[in-house]
């Protein structure tokens, strides 16, 4: 694979030097194409959730759909990471685009073949088949996000990773806003059929653009196991003591995320029409952009793990408070603040992974982390949705529930959901604060501080010897496909940050 362009720390400011080489311009094309794909799949995914709740008024149905999405992501993430390490990134992206398009076409055929009454009948097979196919198409598209994380290393010089990853976060935040607004408007004004057709056309157009791109990369040289290379991923994680503890810390955010998956849309659709809820959620999603820009400007401090746990505690406190009264402004501001904190949690984990894991095995480690962390949300969603629908919501609508909790939650139509948010948020605060007292927290903190020295000796488990960087056709290859290069005085003093949810990243000086 082609090596990044030579760096020059004494050159003009980074903002004026960006995107001048062919490789950097290719990265911009890849970024825009991936953003378009994310917009399309998220647009259809949000629309499906809105449509299901409006047609069924079932918290259970939306909870199952949301939980299934996260469960499938957990199941497939390791396979996605293996494919990213095994194949050229362009090939992985083309496969992902084609699979998503096929899934959406099948869903479109089902919508034409079956009446809408059959598609919204949650007791019948057509509803679950229709929703399941759309979910599979959306899940496969996530493979491109793992590949995109590696193209930053592949195409952008090291000292400009901050700028590149910051641009990723900004684009993804904008995409999330567009998705939220247009999904609600599309379902409310056009219906699910036309929404699906728009998604099919947009996916096809993005696929055509992707076919025209060329990413300069040689065939990966690392030895990647057949099928799902769980052994290679575990070996890479074990090379960095404490990395597994970091992944567990990151699941704290996903635990409360399962509650939001199951109940956030039903609560919002209680306060707003579907069109208004889409707009409110889109405006609140500007928190992603603001949070990412704050990280890009100020970093995460000397200990990102500490920052992550404090932020998770803050997210739990928000979850306990932003539905304490049935006020639309309180809910909207609370969601904005929550989303502003998400990039910090994701970025803390990515900072450590990029410092201690070799490039040739990053796909598998990212996939392993995504699988482990994503598994937390569906467990919560599957538990919370039926408990809320069949027990907590009826209880809060009864005189006894209103008398017991009215002093705390006030009056309204969704006080049962609010009660779930309160207890889930307080549980998150307690768990994240208790983590500070664990041995794992001390271990991962020490590992992070020692990472600049460790990076020079880390190798990709099972990797072949690094190829001659001058022998590849078409130019030099990136030796990081097999190992980390020796740390130089210029590179060992920086940490690199990337976030796949908030998408934002930066490089900041590192010191003991």
C-alpha cells in the first residue's frame, strides 16, 4: 500500500497544506462517498423506526428493531474487521455498497408485493422480514466505516491525521442532522414506499461514484485467518495489556445507549409530530459537531481514560434529568448535550487503539471492539422495551404510580418512559464512578502512558515481514501493513485520535 506523503513540521500551517497530494484528494472522495452512504442508510433506518411506531404505537416493536440492529452489528463487526484487514479497502467498500443495494431492492420488492397492512402487522411474518432486510442492508454499510478509519492512516500523512479525522467528524455530524430531519419529513409527507425508493436510488448513485474511485494500496501482507479471525484480533488485543479493559469501559456508554434505542423515539413522538420530531432531533444532533470540534481544539487531557469515565457519568446524569418533566425544550436540550458528549467517549478509546495496535491488525481490533461494545445495547433494549410496555408504563398511568412518583416526574403521557430514564441514568453514574477504583483502570492508564515506547516494538500477530518500501509497483508501500515503524522524535511525541460514532479526531502533544 502506498505510503503517506513525507511530512514537514516546519512547513506552512496545516489548514493551508491539506488535500494537495493525489492521495489526500482520494481520501476526500472516499470520505464524501462514505458520508453519502451513511446518510442513505441512516435515512432509511430512522424512517423505519418512525414508521413502525406511528403505525403500531408499540414500544416493544421499536425496542426489538433497535436492539436487533445493535445485535446484528455485534455479530458481524468481527467479520467486517477481518475483511478490512484481509482485502484492499476499495474492494471492501464496493462489496459493502453492493450488498446494501441488493438488500434495499429486496425490501422494495416486498413493499410492492405486499399490502401495507401486512407490512405493519407485527404478529405476521412480512413485517419482520421487511424490517429485517432493511436492517441487514444498514448493518453491511457499517463495514465501510471500519475501512474509512484505516484509509486515514493509508492516505493522509501522519501529522495531518488530526485534520482528516476532524473533517470526518464534521461530515458525519452534518450527515446525522440531514438524516434526522429528512427521515421524519419523508415518512410524514411521502410514506414508507417513496422513502424506500429514494434510499435505493441514492445507494445506487453512491455505488457508481465508488466504482470510479481508485485507492492506491497494495494487497495486505499480514496473515489473516480464514473466516472471522477472532484469534488474530485477540492476539492483537493481548499485545497491549489493558486494552481489553478499555473496551469494557467503552461498553458503559452502550448500556445506557440500549435504553435510548428502545425509548428515545417513542418519547419524542409523544411530544412532537413525526415531522417536528425529525427536525428537533436533527437540530439536537449538532451536538455531535460541537463536541467533535471541542475535542479537536482542546484534546482529551493527559488521561483520556479518566476523561471517558467522567463523560460517561455526565451522560448518565443527563439521562436521569432530561425527562424529569414533560417539557419539549428540556428534552431537546438534554439530547443536544448528550450528543455533544458522545465524541469524547468514542475518541478516548480510539486514541489508545491507534497508539498501541499496528496498522495491519487495526481492522480486526476495531471490529472486535465494535462487536463487544455493540452487544451491550441490544441486551438493554430487549430487556427494557417489554418491561416498559407491559409493566412500568401501565404502572405510571395508574393512580398508585402517579402518587408515588408524581413529586419527581410531574404529569404527562410518557412518565413511565421518564422513570426508566431516571433509573438507567443513575445506574450509569454509579458504574462509571466505581470504575475509577478498579485495577483495570490503573492498568490501562499506565499502558496508555507507556504506549509511545511500546509502539516501536508492537507487531501484527501473524503478519509477514514488511515488504521493501521501494519495491512495490507504482511507488513505495506503507510498512505499517505489517509493523509499526520505529518511533521517531517527531512522531513519538504525539497521540492520534479517531472516533467512529462522533467521527472526530485530532493529534495533540503527549507528555508524561
